[in-house]
C-alpha cells in the first residue's frame, strides 16, 4: 500500500479549525435565569386557585425572553419529578400560570407528604415542593428556579345530625343529616351510605347536602344509625348516631259504677292503664288487682279488658273497702299502680212508694145509640138518624170547658163521620151528651167518643175513649 506523507503543521491546523467550529456553535446558546415568585396564603384547599408566576431572562442583558415554554415541576421525591402544568412567557419574559388545586394530582404521587415537614399528618395537610424550569432551545440555555414549598389541605367533610333529645318506645323518628365542608357550606357527597341497626338503609335527599332517615315506630332499646360520606378531594367522614327509645311512663286509673254499695250488691270495676306521656289508654297490657275489706280480708280481682266485678255477700262487713290495681311493666312501659275506695252499708229493703192513682178530669160512660126522643135503638137502618150518646161526669174543682167528639169508621177503618159539640161542666156535674149520625150505606161500623179540653187543644180529659160497634141494615 502506498501512503502519502502529510506535513505535521498542516494536520495540526486542520484539528484547530475543526475545534474552532465546535466552540463557535456551543457559544451560540445564551445563558438564562429562571425565577419563581414567592408563594403565600397557605394552606390551599381543594378547588382553590393558586397562581405560579415569575420571569425568564437572558443572563448577560437581564432582558426578558418572550415565547419561551415554562414548566411548573412537582418534586415528587429526590429522584422523581412530574410536570404539573406549562405555559409561555409574554413579550417581557414574564409568566403567570393559574392552577386549580387538584389534591389527587399531588396526593397520589407523594403519598400525602414530601420530606419531613412538621405539618405532615396534621389536619390532613401535606407539603408540595415545586420549581419553574425552562428546558432551553437553540438560542437559550436551560435554567431552573429555586424550589419552593406550599401546604395543601384536604377539604374535610363534616356530618351534622339533627334529632330530638329524647324518644319514647313506639315514637316515630326523623333524623336529618347535613354534610358540610370546613367552612360550614353544604356539600353534596359523591357517595353516602347508611346502616340502621346494622342493616343497609336508604337516606332521602331533601336538598344538596341534606338527607333524612325516618322510622315509623321505634322498638324498645338502643338503636344506631351509621352514616359514611365520600367526595373527591375531601376527607371521608363517618358518624355513629345513637337513639335510645326509652320506656313510656304509665298510671292506673280505677273507677266503679257507683259511689257506694249495700251488702249484696255487685261492684263493677274498671282499671285503665294510661300512657301518661300522651294521656292515652293502653289496651294491650294485663292489669291485676285485688279487693280489700275493712277487716283486711283480701279478695283477688280478675280483670278482662280492664274490667272486673265482685258481688258483695249480705253478710260482708260494712265500712270502707279498697281496690288495688297495678301493671307489672315490661320493656316498653314502666310499672305503675292505682288505688280507689268505696263505702259498703248494711243491706236494707226499700219499699217503693205507692204509685199515685191517676184521676180522670172527666169520667165517660159507655156509648148508647138512641133516637131523637132518647129511646134506645136496637136495629139501625140506612137513612135513620142515630144519636151517639154517653154520660159525662165532671171531676173538676172549677167550671171548665170541654169538647165532646164522636167519630164513626167503616169496616175498612175509614172515617165516615166526625162530629163534636162543646160546652162547660161545673164541679161534679153529670149529663148525657149526644151527636147525630145518619148512615148512608149498610154495613158494620165502629163508633168512638172522646172528651178533649177543646178542638184546638187536644188534651184528653177522659183517659180512654169509649168504643162501640154498630150494624146498619
């Protein structure tokens, strides 16, 4: 192989020229300086806006570099970094980048904290370390700002319970659950679960952040309502609400059907168990009782539906007898008792007063049928004038007016004649009164005679009207 000899001086010049070209190209990227303005107003909370601002300048002239991309970098750990957000500088090299705090973007990466800050674990706060970075381009060299830390606080969900201070057994209960943030603003959770007495239940949403749970009738004992709420960017909260359904207070009221009794009479007793919290009778509980005589002999009472009876013997002791009744109590009602008394007197036979004799104001004799001369008629024919006559006797103590009324009905009960005369009667006066009737058709008839005070005042003066049959041929 033939080799050409190259002078050493020429080779060294070529090397220098090549090196000079490389140095010229490297010196074309100007040095830069990146700043990150001081962060303040902490801690920040989920949903708040935090602004990262600063300036990128050329180191030699301190002039701002426009249109450069600035990254806000999260220092996750000593060897791990993530870009939170990016923007470009303005014509003077300034940048201003707003960030709506999203806790999940930093919590998930930091595990809740970075470093050994004393705020770690306090009120769900943690530190986030960031810096601003320019990655450089063909004109300007890379630069990074000083790192700064700020504190992020998770927004806390808080459960507030509204309920009565006391519930009785069988009461209905409505419990309201309010979910708020750390500033007491109502918040709608992403998820809410509830268990009542360890059974899953559904809460009724009344408005944003307000829920209700209702029980129609509380059984005896202690009940628990557990509520858990969750929301993105908020700490989870749970609350255990205890509801004690306390026993209802009672009283026993005793009544008898009479105020006093004689030997041999039956005493009817009613013992009512009363729920004193609502002044209402309790009908599905058993009441027991006894009856005590003045000589301290005690006799048991059997109550059925709150009622009992005892028949006194005619030989039982007289004096004040006492009734005792009570309720033993159970898991829903407290025990209670009541007492009452009544006097028992000696048996006596009461003779009722004689019934006063009702005396008629006017006595009325039986009816007779006569002609115009007063002769009695035995056979009556159609067209014959008949006088319907009865003797009226006054029982008055003064002179009084009367109305003598005669009524004739046919065999069908239809009135065919109605006549009357009026007059006055002196005390003890008697005389025969008669009214006329002429039958128009043959048949069987019934005549009736009344004595009233007047036609307008139908007060009967004779207690019973007189009646007689008539046969017309």
